[in-house]
C-alpha cells in the first residue's frame, strides 16, 4: 500500500489545524495515516485499496485463504520450476478470499525437482483508490487521526504484572471506538 491512505496529508493537516506550508509534522502524520488505514483494514478484515499482492504456499490441501480480498483477479500461480496452475483447476470465491482447488493443490517444485512453494500473484481490494471510498471512511479516519494526534497515549494501555511492574500494549486493532465502528461496521467481514 504505497501512500494509499484514507485521508491524504493535506486533509490531515486541515483536520488538525496545522499549516499546509509546514513540513515539520509530516513524518509523524504519514505514520499516523498509515496506521489509521491499516487499523481500519484490520478491523474490516479486508484490503481497502486495490493493489497487487503475492502469497506463497506449499500445496497439499484443497483450500487456500488469501489475506487480502475481495479478489479482483488472479494474475498467476507458478512455482520456481515454471509450473503453473490454470484457472480451470480452481474455484475462486472473490468476496471471501478463498481459492479452492478442484481436488488438491499439487506440491510445488524448484528447478532441481525438490519441494518448493507456489507463488500466487493477485489483485485485491475494495476500492480503486481513496477517491472511490465512501465518505464514511473519511469520518472514521478523521476520528482516529484526531484521537491519535491529540492523545497518543490513548493507543496504549498499561497492564499490571504484579507489584510495581507494568507492561504497555498497543490496543488491539479489532477493538475500535464505537464512533468509528458505527461508521464502517457494515463492511466488517463476518465468518
């Protein structure tokens, strides 16, 4: 996800009341924009932006679960020995990110005939780019950016481990503020 953020840098500066001409906060803002987009994607269980992805797998079972979905297309499935798997050999469940072989995925081989891994190259994501996102995502990202900017400690919670010992943990991406969950909740993947 190369700079595919829900909000862009200028929008984040406007939201936070920062001058557009100043670049002093840009590195922190870029990290926050990436973190917010990733957090929302984790919560949704889906890739927001259409992009090319790869996955390596060994074979030997019938189903393969791809991390990024919905799947737009499968570009190729090949092993290091240049063996390929034709589209007629599997069923694609685009919305679930599942490739199901018609029998069992064969084992991949390297050029010397030893076991290797298949490489699947595929295109996946809900929207072409940030301009195609429904406006509710801007609201969700705005809430999170504002919260993370104004209260960076809100993303960390301390858990005690005995007397005078504590550990800080980042909040789980699946735990979303109710305001954000209400905006994007309809798109959450449920199994």
